[in-house]
């Protein structure tokens, strides 16, 4: 009953707005107001069109050329896109990016969901916990990279020092190709927890208490309440957190640039990093732009998939 | 009867156990969040010789400031900080201005093509920064703005996200307010200045903090655009300290601490707004 009314309350304004909007079409345009409308959006419009919208089209144009900035750009059609598939480093980079994304994102979300649900009890010191978990989120990636190069130092680092207490022998985190990616994932998860946790906690706090009480009356255990009451109600927040994490990890540059430079032996070369390397280290603007477009394509696919899934799964949306 | 009290006992004992475990996990997690920072602070107060021999969290008394002194001698940290402050500050002010104006227009003013233009704004949210990196670099190059602070500010003066946030906020303002102002002979701009802005302080504070923090920490764009040392931002300057064969850990940690400290202080002072901003972004 409670959800029914709240869903109605959410739907009603949009319904009336739609009706209003339809009615508005018949109202003749007040050009005096319209003039002000255009003036007021003009500053934001100019910057967004000039530095985001047009550059996207420009980037596609550049991706069809061979251009080192020094000589004239030469049109080569889709050669740059073909090159990606024959370039061993590019394919390794793509695989690395998938490895990085599909381990760090689920791991980050599961842990932050656990933390958020722990914080959603009657817990003392909520504000303190929140502050501590949020510190890594607001710190710059560059500083975090530097700190973790030290923390992960195989000989003197804090992490190996801590593991030694449990009798674990030193791990060559950043020097061994097999360990470098887990190290980068570890730092990524460490950094993402605070933000994800806060979004999920806010959603959990909005779950009506009555629902849990009703479920408890019907004999539901805490476990059932979590999986059958809370989780379905916070799916929009889970989707939001998944999307932001996916997009962030596909673009990741700062962390690998400062922690590993894509190494050792290309083990942590990610799309965002390889793109920078091609465009700004080797001045292959065209090839760099093509890689950027592949990245863009992945993000569009993810956005589309989540949009479809959202219609199916997310509570309260039809 | 006996059974009932027994089950009540186990119930209470389970609750207590859950509470205890919750606090344990949360505290352990919080410790893992903070320890790298504490360790970097402790390291920054050692000198390059002691760092490998003294115990990790031990700080000499009085603290050894040699790492800080050496860093300030070696790089123009004050210059980097000033540059960063100017860039992040100008972007923040610019975005607050452009986004509140456009957010207001999209929420409260009717004009042909409004919804289509708003959709264009929103569609740019999907564009990853990596895609605009190369063309924007070329734009700056053709304006001969490479290696200037202007190039760091200019591309970010408008924001689709900020516009969206402001629009959502202004949608909650009653239409009667706009209508009454119109009757009083206010044009939309004077209405914006006299009535809207003074009533948007909380959302402006939230958007401002978010923007300032993001551009204080911004790294890739300044790395690409800036060449000369005098125009470096803190993040770029910090990153260059890494490019040495022999890593001086206390010095590197001192620089990391100083780069992060202003943002952490700002966060502690304005926690409420930042928490609020997370909730707002979650609604999206």
C-alpha cells in the first residue's frame, strides 16, 4: 500500500506535466520570453557545442586521417580502425581493459553494497565512517597513485609488511606482469568504495521501514528482507553506480599513467592510456582518435544495454 | 515457556553478534581507507636515509621537515598551487554562472526548440572525455593557446551536468513566483539576479564544491596542454616528481600530502554539501 501511494506520487507530477506540455503547444509563442530563453542558454550552449559536440564530429574526421600535427593530414579512410585489429598491443590493451573492468566493477559494487547495508542499521558514528570511506574519493588520482606506489613497494611497502604478519611472503605487486593488474584493480576498488557506498546507502535509507516490518511479520529473515525487499527497491541506484563505474574504468588514465605507465610488459596498458600514448607520445592523432572512437562505441553499447535492462528490471519503471 | 525465553536469548545473542560483526567490519574497512594516508604523512616526516630503517609509522620528535624543505627548494610548489587555484576557481565561477542561467531557462522559460536543445545537452553527457581530448587539443593549438592557463579553463566553462542539476532544482520553484515577477515588470534576467540566485545558495554551493574538487584534481588535460614549468598545476607537478631514477619517498609523500591537504580540509568543512551532491547525482 505504501509503495502504491509513493509510486503514484512520483508519477503524478510527470503525468500532469505531460498534459500541460500538450496544452502548451496550442499557446502561441511569446517571442519576448523566447528571446530571453535563447539569451540565457547561450553561454552554456556555446561552450558545450564548441568543446564537446563539435569536437566529437571533429574527432571522427581526424580518425579517418594519418596526421602527426607537423605535416598535412592525409585522408586514409578506415585504415586506422583496421590497424587496431592487427596491432598486437592494441588487442592486448583491449583485453586488459576488459579484465580490469569486469573484475574491478563487480568487486567494487559488491563490497560497497555490503558496507552500505552494514551502515544502514542503527550504527553509532555514521558520520565518522562516512568521512573515512570518502577520503579516497576526493583525493586526486595522482596523489593516490604516488601513495600506492609506496604502499605496494615490494620490499618496504606497507601492504607486504601487513601480509608478512600472516606469514605471506612479499608480493612483487608493481614489478611482476601477473601482479600489476591485480594491484591496479585493488587501488581502483579502494578508491571507488566511498562513492558507491554513499549512493547505495542513500537509496537504502529511502526504503520504507513499513515494508521491512511487514516482511518480518510474514516471517522473513534478515537475509530474505535484504534480497527480496531492499535489493529490488534500490536497483535504480545499483544501475547508476554500475554505469558510472563502468564508464570510469573504460576511460581510466590517471592511475595507470602514474602508477605503472602501462607496464610492466604492457600488463596494465588500458584503452585510455594507449590512446594518450598514440596521440600525444607518438603524435599519431588519427590512430589515437580511432581508438577513442572504439572506446566511445563501448560506452554507447553499455549505455544501450543498461537502458534496455533498466526497462525490464528496475522497480517502478515501465 | 522455557523454550520461549531460550529462543529470545538466542535472538538477542544473534543480534548482539551481528552488531559486533558490523562494527568490526566497518572499523576494519575504515582503517584500510585511512592507513595509506597516515603512512604517507608519517613517511613525509622522515628523511631519505631513515625511511628504510625506522619503523613505518614512527615519527621522530620534533618532526623532521627536511623532505618538505627539499621539495619546496626543488620545485615551485607555490606557483603550482596558485595556478591550480586560479584554474579551478575560474572554472567553478564560470560553471555556476552559465549553468544557473541555462538551468533556469530550461526549467522556467518557454521557447521553441527548448526540449530538443536540452536533449542535445544531455546527449553530451555520454561523450567520454577521451574522445574530445584530441580535437580540443587541436582547437587550442589553432588558437595558439597551448601552454597557457586559458587553455585549461576555456573548454570547461559550460557543463551539461551542471545545467541538468540546476534545472532539476529550479523545476521545484513555483511558477507563480515567475508570473508575479513578470507582472511587477521584472525581465527574466533581473528576476534571475534578484530572486533566483539568492534562493539557490545550497545548490550553488553543492555544484561549486563538486566542480572545484574535480578541477583541482584534474590531470590529463593539463598534462597534455601545459609544457613550461611555470604553468604547471599541482597534479602535473606532482606527476613529474615521479620521473626520477631514484625515488625519494619522503619527498614524494610530502608533495602528495600538500597536494591533497587543501581538498581534504575543504571536504571536512563542507561535508554536508558533498554528501548532498552524491544524493543528487544518485537521483539522476
